[in-house]
C-alpha cells in the first residue's frame, strides 16, 4: 500500500496563475517532507522541505503547507512560469535516511 | 564537476551481460544511495551506504551488487538481469545517514536509463 500518494497525475495551469500540487500520506511517523522537481532526462532536484514542527515554509515563489491532522501537504507555486513545467515528486521520511516517494504530478504551465 | 554525476546515461544490455553503473558525488557527503524508478511507479530505495558501509539493502535481488570504495564513489554491478529490471537507476547523496538526527536532504544524479533485452 502506498504510504505517499499524489492523486493527480497531471495538472495544467496558465502562466502567472497559482499552481497547487497535493500530496497525502498515511504513515503518522513521517516527520519530514520534501518536494522534488524533475525535468526529462535529469534526476530529481530538491525544491523545498518542511518538518512536522512547522505548518508552512516559503522560499521565493514556492510555499509548502503541511496539515498534520489531515496528513496532507501541498506545494504552491505563484506566479507559475513555463519553466516550472516538470514532474513534481512529494517525499516523506522520519528521523532516518529512508524517503518514501509519491508517483509524481506532471505540471504543465501554458504561456 | 559539481553535484552528483552518473555514467553511463544510457545502457542497453543482454540478459547474460555484466555491466556496472557509476556514481560520483562532489558535495562532500557521507551517504550515498541507489534508487530504481520504473514506469508509473514511485522511486524505490535499493541500497544505502553511510561512510562506505552498507546500512540498507531493501530486499534487492543478488543480481544487483553495490560497491562503495569511498564516500565519493558508488557503483552498481549488474549481472544476469531480467527485462523487468529495465528502469531509470538514480544515485543520490546526503550529508549523513546516521539515523540519529533529522532527515537529511538527498541530492540526485541525472540517472542511468537501463534497457535489458
């Protein structure tokens, strides 16, 4: 059973608008969450992370929100740019090295 | 050269071949990882090395054999693979993998796209 789920395989957004990527998890032991971005023919690139002691972390256009009670996190990108078009992976872990990844969401930002 | 590099980027091999994948990290990290990404599946952790010692073997078949000669280099030796082993193999590194502290962010290489015929 998947412990980290990204239920939307794809998302299409207009340039300048907000992109919201969602991720749900089932393991209450997870206390650290990351988002990675992946372009074709490249490895995943670390984007932003959040620990369970916070409910929000912001870095420029990227904000991650964590709702522990709902076991849900989301990545907001605003404003979205065509260069943001990529596959976004949500990952979760506890206080060791093991990361559990979701299947990814393909974001397409249209000019 | 910066970050995490992997060679070759693409590999086609027959089921009786022996080949090796190479990973090198230039980040001064102490931990290195092998992941497998099959089509429409999440990344699956295969092996973890911390300070050149294997700390995790995630039930990987013995036809995959990792080697970590030092903290900057990681190999994955392949022999008698099956067609279902065709996938993207990703290497990653992190500062530490001691399990004693907070989770360390992992940094990935570009991957080796493997096709087994």
